[in-house]
């Protein structure tokens, strides 16, 4: 599952965030919970939580239904 998560982040999510000056880094899996670190403009953005839930989590769960949640870690 980790390789699939990395692939989706690299191919589908990262390019979208980079267009707005942000980035995302895969940190790890904690069971079925994906841990990521937001970077660049995303790190301090007030809408980052919405980006995680409505963007990153939604896209990952479409491809990998087993994913329960996506959380940002420092």
C-alpha cells in the first residue's frame, strides 16, 4: 500500500500543490492512516486542513479505499 500511496502523491497530488507554491512529503503509514508533511506555501496556509481532507484524502481514498484518513505531521 505504501508504494501506491507514494505513486499517487507524486503523480496526482504533488503537481497540483506545486502549481500554487506548495508541496507534500510522504512521512509514513500508521496502520491505515497516511502521514504527510505539507511544505512551501501549504505549510502556513489557513486552508491546509481543507486541502488535506477535500483534496489529498479524497484522491487517495478513491484509489485506495482502505485508507481511513490523512494527517499532517510536523
